[in-house]
C-alpha cells in the first residue's frame, strides 16, 4: 500500500471492502505493482488508488477515463484500472464513459456506486433513486436514476458485471475476472454510504441481492437482467462476450525514436510553408 497515512474514509464505509477485494484480486493475479496503473477523479472512491500498491493518477472530477485511455495508448502492456465513484464516472465523466465503451480498449472500469455524492455531503447523484429525499433535495430527487449496466450493454461493452461491497469474496472474484478480460470491462459496485445514504444500507442490499448463476453471452438477455430493479438486485457477470477483440494500440509512444534528420525535414517543411 502506498504510504499516505491513515485511510480517510468514514468508519463502515463500503470503500474499505472494495479496497480489500481489489488488493486481493491483484495479489492473486500476481501482477507486479510496477505494471499496474490506477486512475481516478475526485471523490471518496477516487481516493482508492492512494491506498493500493501501484502507480496511480488522481485527475479532475470525471476525468479518470481519458487519463486511463492515454496511459493504455502509450503503454498497452500495463494493467490499467479506472476506479472512481458514481458521481465521477457517470455524472461529470458521463461523456467519457460513453465514448470509452465505444473505443473498447483493454481497460477495467470500476465504479463504487453509493448513489450519492459522498465527498460533498450527500447530494443526489446520477444513480439516486427517483423521489429519494436528502438535505439538498428536500422534495425528493426529481430525475430518473441512470442504469449504468443497461447503458454499458447497449453501447456494446463486452464485459459487464455488478458486485456488492458486502460480499467481499464474491466481489474479489468478479474483479479478477474483469481484470483478466481482454477488452473494456465494466463493474458497477454497490457500496453503502454510512454517513449520507440511510436507505441503501448493508441491510437493504442483503435483503435484495442475489447471485447470477453463470456468465451471460446473450446481449438481449443481459439487458433484461440489468433492468431488474427494486426488491431483487442481481450481482455477478451480466455479459461476457469474448468474441469482441479489444482495439489494438500503437503502444510505447515514448520509446519511438526520432532522428535529427526527421526533425530537419519537418522544420524545412513548415519553414517553407511560412
């Protein structure tokens, strides 16, 4: 773990279990820390890379994915993992989320989904339930919640899964499978916020969560499962389409050699054009 002192999350926060599951997954996959890059934006979940062994980049709010794309384009041999919150990945970073799925690079995208903006005291996030009241929405959230898994499936993500912070061993297995998958792997992680979300608690999820039997290959069936809401919440792999190969990247841009002659030709070209 990187030496950043005491972990700055509330006692009982679901991020602790997610961190443990991710640390365990990386250890069991025996990926050397020097070959891991974690990117995040801003928020409680975005602190995650600071508490794990590996390289990391904390970017701006919602900008974890473009940094990850840049790293993967330059260094395709690295294991690149995006880990941030629902407000960061689905709200401010929603545009990047959409178009990163279309690109289908070999990335793992993890979203710690507590259905609120936990860092800034519990405002409604893109995944907050309709009608949910908080101190910033005293009349109740007026927006339909985003369904990130249905969105990922429709946009062609080849690997789509959901985990729960309250089932750490199961979550670790999902994370291992996602990291090993070749292509963009999306994992939405249900994560109670013990300070600002008093509805979606550990008890709430434990009464509703059930595990899917096996990985799905049919996109239509996966979409139907992703639409299941309310009293039954499926966790597991919704879709795993290994027929879609990830986009190949040029790679190792920093190692490409440039000779003085190349620069001379370029300077002459532009000097002549002027």
